[in-house]
């Protein structure tokens, strides 16, 4: 876990150590040290909340530069359906796909089309025996990582079927080889156009436990501006899009669930809501549900940090785009293929446990309680930790200096000052 | 043997929606201590039921969780009306919750039976007009 490569990076020279990101981090992964933020790699889930919160633009999502596509002879663009919601007055997805060809790709493969296969597989999977319900969607990598780190008892609820992006990559590669048998594997570059850094880390870390099928992850906002330059609508695009409205719907929270054609589902978006729902599942308090769709970003992928448009506006645009589409373009038949399964290897260590030895943990806990009782409990963040409790934990577990609490320090200094005054009166 | 660790919570009686905050917090603490997830779940469910009971019937109260090396003890105390017939209250489906509470989806008469079934030991100490103290124990070994 410690060698996990993250896709959220910090520009130290821009960071003022202002604590804006500190309290927004859902896993308390950030501390302010020596005047700037430090991200704890073991706790970070690449949700991008700190990028949103940073007023100094010091945090950035890391993707591949566009030029990386030139390392491949045959470049396939794989747009997430969220891309279609970014444009004004787009009435035909083909304009967008044609645009991708115009900016230098040799082929396009829609992730939404593969999503329709995944929806079909999910419907089959839910009917299988011995499936632990509710089944939790594996589509949002941030949610999967959050569960692995914080809800070990729910790991088995994660659907062991690969996300649409991955299946699209398999299909796209197969199609490339069919069209051009002369191409070698390394000649083909599968380039995913991503709405978020979470998907980027998913790819660079080979999260399936095997080599990913995606080669390049491009930031949606970068591709958007390149597309604007070529999407003038001057000529009729080639008919390229094959997706139906079910596949396109995956871009918005609730879309994946509604494609299951069942009403025993729950769809939640935004990390705060996601965490609440996971707590409820963990407590067995939810009504009987077959499926739970969780998206870390507000409104789903349209709320991703690498998008251009406001999520609600993007959502409205996608609704009008979907109006004239068939229900589904893909019609998967037969059972779920073997290569659509993955094993959630879960080599994540639960982040919260103090020590492997309970006696030791209890000793540490009691020290933390003692330290915490001396703190002001105002969670101001000035010490560099998000809350007084987190600071107490840092003091006991990581040797943080208790004098970093400036509230207590102020009282201490005032007291010293009084003592000095008294002394001078006495003399 | 090291001393028990105590976690003290005040359950606010005014607000239904906040019932359960203590049981969420205790989960985090028990995870930090490395308690088995299955046990954490039992503690949390039993405590949640107890919290809801205190909000419905007693305008809130306090919860003290004592973690020992071999057991977890939960003491829920309130100054509510007391339980008139403990035997009846322990019956699945029996409830004295008012209608508006039921309309919110609570008051199904499963609170006390659930608390008993998720714990290894439960004692009810109640006095009409004075209050109720429920002590539950979940063994760690």
C-alpha cells in the first residue's frame, strides 16, 4: 500500500499552509507541516476534495500529457460519457467523436457502450447464488479504495466485475487488432479521457492486480479545449456513436442503477453521503437492497474535478442528448465472460488500527484521551491537524509537538507574563 | 491487567436524526483498538438501538462504553419514565412508542430484543418515574 502512486499532487511553492484542505479531507490524510500541506499516502484515496478546496491552486490532479499519445502508432480515444455533457448546444454525440479523430486519434471507442455490457453483466450477477447483498458498484475507484481502507467488512460486497473503462479498453484493443492485424500490442495506445484523478490512479497502480488495459489517461478539461477548436459543426460527422441512453446515463449518479431495470437499489453521490450510506450498510440498517451505486463526486462523474461544466448543467445537457437515443446500443448475450471478473485483492492495511496488539492499542488510546482532554476542542487546525482529536493522535502516535497548539500556548504565555508582572511588583 | 478505557457520550433527546452518533463514533474507536469487525458490528447495533430508545422514551441520556481486554461493557442511563413491564418490553414486536414515532419508521418493538440478541449479557435496572439503566456486555474472547 505504501508504494501506491497517487494522482493528486501538491505544488509546495504555491501552498500557503492555509488549512482550507485540512478539514475537507474525508480520511484526515492531510497535515500542515513547515508551512505547507503534506498528504499521507497511506490514507489518501485520490478523491480530489483538496483540489476543490485549495484557494491557491496548489493541488493538482496528475494525468498524462496529451503528447504521450504520440508514443503509439495507433491511438484510440476512449471518452467517458461525461465528456458529452461539457459542450453547449451539442445535439449529436458524433460531433464530439469526430472531433476526437480530428485532433489526432485513429479510432474512438465509447466507454458508455462498454457500460451497457457491464449493466447486462450486473443484471446477471445479481441473479447468481451466494452473492453477498447489497452488491456495491465497483465503478468509482475512490469508493472502492475508501471501502478497502475503512470498511474491511464490506470488501466482499464490492461487485467483482471490472468497471466500464476497463472493458472498453479490452474491446477497443480487440477492434484495433481486427482492423489492423499488422499492429503489435505495443503499437496500440488506449487513451482514456477521464473526469477525475481517481481513475488515473486506478490505472497507474494496476488496481485489478494485473496489467491494466488502459495505456494513457488524459484530463477531460485538456481534451475539451482541444475539441472546442475543431468542433465547429461545419461538416456532418461520420456516424460513430453506438451507445444508447442507458450507457450514456452512467455519467450521472443513478444512471448505473437505473440500467439494472430493478427498483431495489440505492444511488448516493458526494463523499459525505457515500460515507453515511457505507456506515448504514456496515450496521445492517439498510432495507433489503440488491445494488448500491456510490459516486464520490457530487452528481456522479459529471461532478469530477477534471470536468469543465458545472455538474448540474452538464446533467441537464446530457438529458437532452439522451432524448433521441435508443435505450441500449449493446445487447450482451450469454454469461459473464471470465475476463470481465476481477479479484479485489485488498492489500490495503486498515488505516485506523493503532497496533496489532490490543493491550498496546488500549495504552495508546488512553494516552490519546489524556492529551485530548488538555486541548481546547475547537478544531481550529492551526496546529496542522484537522481536529484536536487528530492532533492528540499525532502527539501520541507520531511524536507531534504538543506545543503546536497555539491556543494552549497563548494561555501559557499569558500566564508566564502575569507571573513576571507579579515578580516585578514584588521586588 | 491494564485499566479499562472509558468513552462517555451524551445522547441529545431533542433530535431523532442525531440518534446514532455515539454508535458511529464508538465504531471508529473500536477499529483503532483493533477489535474484530464482527464484534464492532454487534456493539454498534446494540448501542444504536439503545440510543434510539433513549430518544424515543426518555428525552435522551448518557452512554458509557468501557473497553476491557476481555469484554466491552455499555452502560446506557436515562432519567425517563422507566419500563413498567420489563418482560413485556422484551417481547419482539411490543412497543409503547407513540404514533408519530412509528410514522418515522421507529418503534417496531425490536429495540430491546435486538439489544439482547446482539450482546452476551444484558441487565435492565429500571424504576418508574426515576429512569432506566441498561448494562450490556459483549465478550471479546
